[in-house]
């Protein structure tokens, strides 16, 4: 993702409310002079968004994710959040889950997946952070990015998931987490904090890579028990996502990395049984007993080397887009290559 201080405005992006001019579209409420260090313009999902000051009323859509709210907490700007729908109920970082639970919660109607248009507009946001294009689809009952601009709110998505919830453009890597840190660092005026977090992560990952270099590369399964991403029995197996890069840095390879171009594989039990799996990463997403989920997999697929060795690790937010990928790299590396530590 790219931030600049000036971008040309494409005619197709002109807003009827503000007319067509030489500047990128601003929220309708942007009438005060820009704050020191602003404006900055983000190019997000192919469209420019201009910020005249740091956001002060941020709302986070759920999207089954937690990386965006974790990034804001890591940057120390959680006080700018007025509504949060992201939570796993657990974290790989001490104190993080409690910090998320302490944030103002956005109301989600019973039976709904995310924040409705009406609830969103009532929160009077100046920035709405989503996880995929699904979060801004009017057909799903959500406020569109255009509607948000008209009430004075910008919006942000990971560039790689501007489409629907199961799609990814290109291959997400840890660099996408760093891009998010840099974007939010610049938008909130805390760029130096973002760079320090990135530097610390890069250094730790380089140390781990050096330890596992030259070792065999076990095949790893990434699965989120309890999350349904399709109609098949196994619909939440990580396929084309950031975890592929995490596995590689940790000295492993995704056992299901080539089965689909989408983020998650949607597979039958028979197809899963044909895979060679040496280790399992269980993602704890609001799960009361993730260890029992590992035991269940071992019972279903006793022929896996992972089942014979009882080789698995439970992770949460560090193995997804977010500020703590180094934690996942280290924990998985220790699982796969204990003799190197």
C-alpha cells in the first residue's frame, strides 16, 4: 500500500457532493484546516482517500479477524476506537485479549455477522477499518465506502483482500502485515512506532530463519476449527494466505498450499485424508477447547505423521495478518525443529 501527499483525481472517482477537482476525494465533513503533518492520501483498493488529521472515531468491522485491532493496540492508538467488532477471545501476546475486551464494542444484531449500516452510521465514524470487500457490500446490509465518505468517514482494507471474504489478490506475506503497520502509523501520526515494531519483528524472524536453515521442511496443516468458510466438511483449512510465508520462515511448508487460489480450502474428508501432514497449527478462534480439536483430527486421520507424533501447536492472532507474526514464526519453528533451539 502506498501513501503520498498528492495524487491525481480520476474522473470516475469524483463525488457528486463535492464536485470534481484536482484533489483526491475527502470526507464530506472535512471543512477544518488540516492538522500539522497532514493531509496524507492513501491509495486503497485502487481509490485515493485523503486524511486531514489523525482519525479520532475509528470503527473496526469483524470479518472474523483480529489483526487490525491488534495493530492499533500495538501502535498505542486504541484510544481512537469508538466501536470494535474484532475479537478472538484469546491472543498469543500477553494482555492483548484483555485489551481488546476493554475496547468500546460495536453492536451486532443477533444472527448477523457484522456491523449493520444503521449501527455503523449511528457511531459517527471518521475511519472504518474492514478485512475484505464483503465488509462494505450493501447487499450484505453494510454501509458502502461511498456512503461512509458522504458522512465524513474514510475507510481501509488490506489491498490483497479488496474482493470477497474467500479471495486474495496475489499471495499475502508478512510484508502485508508491515504494510498495515506503516499505513496506520502514518494515518495516526505514529510512523516511528510502526517502524520500530517492524524492525523488531524483522530481526527476530531473521534469527529464527538462521536457526532452521538447512533443516528438512515438514508439511503443516493450518486449520480454524469452528469457522465455516464453505459447504464442505473441512472449509477452514488455510491454503493461500499469510501463513504460507510464516511456515516458510519457520522451516516448514503448507500441506494444503496448492489446492486452491483462495484463502481457505473447502475440502471433503476424503481429500483431506490423502494429504501428508507432519504437524498441525490449530487456530483458536473463540474456541473453548482447541486441544480437543487437535485430538479429534488425530482420531480422524491416525495415519498422519502428525497424529503418530501428537505434533501440534495452538495459536491465535499471531498466525494471521497483524503485528505479531514473529511470535507465530518462532512457535512453529520450535514445533517443527525443536533440536535447533
